[in-house]
C-alpha cells in the first residue's frame, strides 16, 4: 500500500470532517438514547411468555443493529484519522484515489468501490 498525501481541497476536507463528526455524534447519541429508553421501559408488572419471546427477538435485532453501528463508527473514526494524517481520499488497501463522488456519498469510505465489493464478497464466503 502506497502512502500518498492528500492534495485535497481544504474546504472539502473541512466539510467532510464536519459531516463525519456529526455522523459520529449521531451514532453515539442513538446508542445512548436506546439504552436510556430500555431502562425507562422496564417496569415491574406481570410477565407473559410472549413478552419474554418478544424481548428475546428485540434483543437479537438490537444486537445486530449495534454491530452495524459499531462497524460504521469504526469507519468514521478511521476516516477522521485519515483527514488528520493527510491520507483522506486514498484507499487503505491500495493507496489508489477514492473518487470524490464516493466520498461525498459515503464520507467514511476508506476503500474504492471495487475493493469494498471484493471485501464484501470475501466476507460472504
């Protein structure tokens, strides 16, 4: 992997940093809000068997969402670090430039589309 330095537009980098920080704050806020909501909705009342089943199903959904959010949060943190390093806009895998349109659509992208597709394909195996 070649270590290239971004020669990007400072205004674009500032805009991307702002977007990434807002995304990070939103993700961290939703997790805190979900935890608070779960604590607030627990009441001491008679439970039914169906309640336990629903609670287990909801727990599985919540865990899946948490895994996705944790992965996205990690990607956001990596993109912010790349801005600080001066390598934002270049692939972590190959050092190839990531098209600006991709970065505008997915500011936390650290791989090219082709690399991301290959990684996802490999994970499905």
